[in-house]
C-alpha cells in the first residue's frame, strides 16, 4: 500500500505510467516487476508523501519523476536489495524525504543528485555510507538550494571517510552559508567558518571538540586472501602529504586524516627503501620522541615513517598499517 497522495498521483497518470512501464519491459529484458512495485512502495512513496505535506501542488510532478527513475533503476538492477545498491534505497527512504521542499522545487535534479551520490559512495571502500545518510538527513533543514546540496554532500562524504576528498570538501564548504558550514563540522563554537577552516586546512587530524566522529588513529589494510588489497606485508615511504605503499607488484597512495583512510591505486609508483623513524617499544606502546602510541601491530620488526602530520607503522608480520596523528 502507498500513501493517499501517491496513490492519487498514480491513478491520475495511470495511462502515461502504464505506457512507460511497458516501454521499460521492452527495453530491459527480464525487467523485475515485483522489484519495481517494491521500489514504489518502499522508496518512492516516502518521498512523495513528504512532498505532499510540504508542497501538495508538486505531488504529481514529483510522482512522475520518481516513477520514471524507478523504472530506470530497476531496469539497470540498481534497486535489487544487494549490498551494492542498498544505500540507494536508504537514500530514498531516510534522506530524500528530509529534502522535500527542494525535491518539490527541483525534483529531477534533487532525486538524481542524491541517488548518484549514494551509488558512488557505495563504491568507495572504507566510507561509512550510513554516517553520510545520517548527517545529510540531520542538516537538510538548513539546505535551500541545489548548489548547497551538492557542496554539503561533498563535505559529508569526506567526513564519512573519503579522506581523498579533503581539499575539495574544504573548498566546497566555502560556498555554504556560515551556519551550515559550521554545523557540518560540528564546530558551531569555533566563532567563524574562517577560523575553523584555518584549523582544518593546516592539520588533517583536527576536529572540533564537540565532534564525535573524528579520531586520531586508524588501522587499515589486510591480506588479499581475506578480501584485502595486500598480497605481501606492505612497505611504506612518506610523500609530501600521504604515503606510498608497495605490496607485491602493486602500489598504492595512502591518504589518512581524522575522518578516514583510503588506499588508491598508484600505477608504477615505488615505495623505495623503508625510512625508519627511531622508536622504542615499551610494553604495549611505542615511543616516538615524546609521543606515546598504543600499538595495534606486533612489536617486532616495526617500520615507522612519517609526514609532517601523520606517523605510519607497519610490521613484517601483518598486512595491516597503523596511522596516528603526529604530535
């Protein structure tokens, strides 16, 4: 069953919708009618119903866009309930209804933008898609334009773990209203966006005291035989603001900050010789200068290297890498 508003819109445009559905069945062999019905009930209906409560005159237009997009998604198997596509359906059920005023004004762009974002984030290892959904939904009342929606999505994708988005996200936040930019980084007490921006730009591990999502250490990497990327224990070298990681014949760029860590293919890059920082193992900790780090790796044979902001630790006995904010 769907809401009264969506049901009325479907009935009013039945002839057009039936023709669109017939065309989809011709275009997509094996079109799953049951999956499409499920999409209408579980994903499209919450959006249309939310629009009905905020902009009732827009319901029929939004319903038409949702119906067409649903046909495309089901035809391309993007709403099949698999882990790859589950975030897309959640975006319709938990995020898009919160943007009902914007959906009503620009349905095609708003529905398309958030759908594409959910699908893309699902392809990025380590990104916490449900954190992105949570924060997008929470900040929706502060968003009043497509441009702000796009910028906020980029900022929150970084905060959800896409560390390689950092520079672009900071630049995107410059285009947001100050209250929204500060809220996105949980730093309303910073005084101004420019002050918070200066801290974010100078230190990849900086986060507001009130921010529950930022951390000062990560452990990443695992054996290829268990679904990871590394065939051999990784060998690291520090670059200007990231690390080059060599494992077997493959090389990666490792980027880490307070919100996440990502490994990107690096083609022919070579980590070169491991550059060891001097350290001292003391119980379950390792001392690097005056900094004490709780070890998450075996203590034997550690190799440490560092950028200006981050210390990376690796061991010949594991395929994991520990990253710690440098103090």
